[in-house]
C-alpha cells in the first residue's frame, strides 16, 4: 500500500536524498527528465533541494507516493501553476516518476489524480504536459483522459543523449465547486 501526500518545503528538504535516488533510478531506466546518465547522486540531491524556495512560495506543488510499510518514496509528480496574469487558470505537470521496483501498482495514475484534484481546488481549469513520444508515460496519459495536441520532433534527449520527439498533452479541469 502507498499513501499520496503533498510535500511542504521542509518535507522536501528532509526527503531530498530519497527523491534524488528516485530520480537517479528513473534516469537510469532511460526516462527523459532533463538529466543525462549516469546521474551523480549529489547533483540529483542538489537539484531537489533547489526546488524548496519554489515550493515555499507556492510556485511549485509537489506530491510523493510513500510505501506504507517503510515510508520510502516510491513516486512523485509536480505541478507548476502559471504565474502570468493571463495564465493563472492553467498549470504545467512535470517530473511524474515511479521507482522501477514499485511500478505496476497504479502509482502514476494515483499521483496524477491527486495533482488534478489539487489543480481544480486551486482554481486551475487547464493542465498541460509533455512526454517522450512512444514512452509508457505517453500511453498512460492517453488512458487517463488527456488530449494529445501533437508531436515535436527532436525536442529532448534521453539520458544517453539521443534526440527524441515529445508529445504534448492537455486536460481541461472542471470548475471548482463553490
């Protein structure tokens, strides 16, 4: 069993090493997350720690899935609400990842559902994301009701440095209940 929880800035700092291990595991598996392999643990930890001010300011919302048995972090996802005056109704989903050993438990879907519910609660009406074309994530987003916008060729490299296309998705959220 797993529990989905939103992290505060302090909890992020406390969990930075576990999140770094999750990021390194995901990059080692070939996921395109903006990092090249092999990912240095110190670099990964520093990257997570650098997000704390964004979390503190509310510019980044971050969830983790924790294994109930031992409290270890098995997955994570981020939401970046837009800050421009004409975009405060939307947000960008980023860095959805699940540790290889914990896949097959529907954690990605549960993390995404928590993010979507929170987005609605924050008054967001539109979410956007991009993911590597042909990846398991692309199939998961389609199955979760996201709408495919299109594909951008050669958008990002995988951890080995090879260019891959990226698929862009959006999802309209319901208006928050009043």
